[in-house]
C-alpha cells in the first residue's frame, strides 16, 4: 500500500476545513446529502486523527532514538508557536518585512553556529522556488491566477497581464469548443440531409 506524508500544518488545516464543512452540512435542508457529507467528514476526521505520526529526514544513518530526539525538537517548535497567529488585517508589505527579518535572523544564527562548529556546519537552506504558472494553472481559478501573477516579482505588470489574458482566452476557447457542434451535428440539428453520406 502506498502512503502520502502530510505536514502537521496541512493536517490541522484539513481538520478545520472538514469540521467547517460538517457544520454547514448539518444546517442544510437537503437531508440526504447532508447525511452523506457529515458521514464522510466524520470518517475523514477520524482517519486524520488516527493516522500514524512520522518525520522525514535526509540522514538515513540515524538510529530510532536519534529520530525520536529530532521529533521532540519539532514538538517543542509546535508547542511554542501553536497559538501564534498573524494579525487578520496585516498588509502584504508588513508580512514580507516580517519574513525577511526572520530570514535575516536565521542567517545570522547559522553564521555564528558555523563559526563555533566548523566541523559540523548547519545544512544549507534551499530557497523556495514557486512552481511555474503553467504547472499549476489548471488547478486554479482565474482570480487565483491573477493574484499569483501579481505576486511574482520577476514579472512586469504588462507580462502578468499578458499571461492572465492568454489563460483567460484559452479557457474561453476550451469552453466554446465543448459547446460547439460538429458539422454533422449542425446539419442534423437544422434538419438538413448531409450530401456526403450515402
């Protein structure tokens, strides 16, 4: 059997989402559908809560005790920041500033740590590279695509607009093609005999 590993944050978001869906389903008038939705949400919540815990590591030489020790560290991080929340109306500029300050703090800490431990330096952090818009566009609404393109600092406003416009037009053409009739269907609908058929 194959498994997918989900981060604790994803599991917590899924639990909150399923709980919200379950609550909304209980308030709908469609009794049959609401029972099905509630039953599915209950099952999914139970599966998520009862799923096995695990951690990923790049070092395959770790013993089970060392892995447990690393896991305790992540638990400390989760406990320390569990109730930390961003201000609801925090502007994007302030959010980016906060992330940059935190990143600068981590880099300063890594520099000092590497000076004190030259034989065992901290592992290099990899910068997050968001996926290209072509790879994720099919899973996003047009509004999400617009936001995604506007947040991409490598694109000018004109380039972002062109990419958004191309995607919007592509979706329009796909929609038209689905509703379009073939030549034979058009003739049949109009009640005209196709001279090519014998």
